[in-house]
C-alpha cells in the first residue's frame, strides 16, 4: 500500500543587489536540496522585480534572499511590496546574511518570516521552512 506523495516544497534562492559573493547562497541551496526541497537558484545581481517574477513563474512557496551588501533595508521592502501587488501573500520570505540586530524587527514588521545571520546551522533553516510551509497537497500544520 503506497502513501500519496505530496509535491516538494519549492524554494527560490536569490542574491539581490550588487553583492558578488554567492558562496553562502549556494551552500544554502544545496542544503535545502539535500533536505528534499526543490530549489531554484536565481543567481547573482537580481533585482526585486526579477526575484518576484521568477518566484511567480516558478510557483515557489519560499523566497530566500542572501544579502551581504547592507542593502537589505532597500531591497527587502521592495520585494515585499511586489509580492503584495502580485497577490503572493502565501509565499514566505527568508533573509540571510549580514543583517544587523537592530534591523531584524523592522524586517519582520514588513512581513519577513525568518532572518538567519552568519553561523546559523543549516538544519535550523530546513526545520524553519518545514514548520512554516506544508508541501502542496497537504494541509498546513
């Protein structure tokens, strides 16, 4: 007797802005893939518009933004606004990278689901996504 299979959690990982360092984003993408998620890596120098358009086209449930440049207070609000404009309220946004402690509350207030600073164990990020997103075909917990 086989169990019905639910589709995998779909995650878009992107490097917005002009920051050219993507090793961390690639490490995260691989960890999520190894955890059984379907990962779309959008690559470097993505604009908020490119990120949201790719997320819409790929029908993702999670957007992971890796930001080391310090531009998170400009880029993330634009991504959140574009998600609202496209009625993508069910997509959760995660931000990782160099995010000063004093900026975390403001990012959460505009709708960022999770913020992961350097040193966060990969398992913590995987578990966070699993707790906040049910694979399609299953009801959320």
